[in-house]
C-alpha cells in the first residue's frame, strides 16, 4: 500500500493497488491523479445521491479467490445508471464487478482481439471473436461517468464520455468493450453471478433490506 498527502486538504490518500492511478479523496472529494511520487488534483467530485447499493469500498468476497472492492465508477446512459466496482483479488488479479438492474457480473481484462472494429462500426448482432469464443453484440451505449470514489486504474473525471458495448455467448458468459474518447479500447470477459455465490462481507446497511 502506498500513501500520499492530498494536495487539496492534506489528508492521507491510500493506493492499495499498484495499478491504480486515480483516486477521490474521501475527505474533500478532490479527484486526484497519481504521477510518479506525487498526486495532482484535477477538480472536485460531486456527492452521490439516492444510491441504494449494498456494496461499498472495503466490501470483501470470494469467487475463485478472495477479493476486495477498491473503487467505483457510476456510469450513466440513456436509460439510467449502473455501478462498476474495481476489484482486486488476493493473488494480484484485478477486474470489475458490475451491478446493473439487479444483476451482478464479474469480469477480468483480456487481450484486445486483432482487427477489432472501431466503436462506430459495431452494432447489435455483430459477431466478435474473443479468445476462442465467438461473442454476439447485444447493445451499444454512449456513456458518461457520473460519479467515482475510491481508487481506480484509470482517470475517471466526472463527465467523461465513452462507448460501452455488451456481448454474450451462451446464458452466463459475457464480454464488454469499453471505448474511450480517443478510440482506445479495453476488453473484459466474465460471467453473471448470483449475489449469494460471492460470499460478500462488510456490506452497507440499508433500511428494509
């Protein structure tokens, strides 16, 4: 774990993952980027409203290894929002736990397939090979980062825009393509998981749940 003073308020900001380059100070809500041995303040993160997720930073779980949630991006699209939780496993693997419309999806980064089309050329029904599996595009969404907290492996300033593409192969196997504003892309592959199968601990208390 590495610790830095927040350049805005002086509070301690911790990075538990060596891959994390972005954080939100939990005291003054400054958005921070890690550059070598220092933190640079980019702005302020507005408070999150009306969030009823039982997950929180520090929630732990178990699925093919022990893991902890280190950070979150709340993603906005035309029909609503979903959460992407940054996950670190005890063995060093890092990935994402998506929380969307009552579903949980755990995914890990994979190699970008050769000759992957640009976001503008991808449409529902298109078949995209990822590894040895053929995935079919389910939907293409323009997205905006509405909120972030904790630590993340990429800068996630409020208002950042990109394209998110969901793909499926069978009933549980899924993949996602995340395109940035400069045409860069990250590819993730995982599966749908039942809440109970994650053996979650340190959940947020929610009235009536």
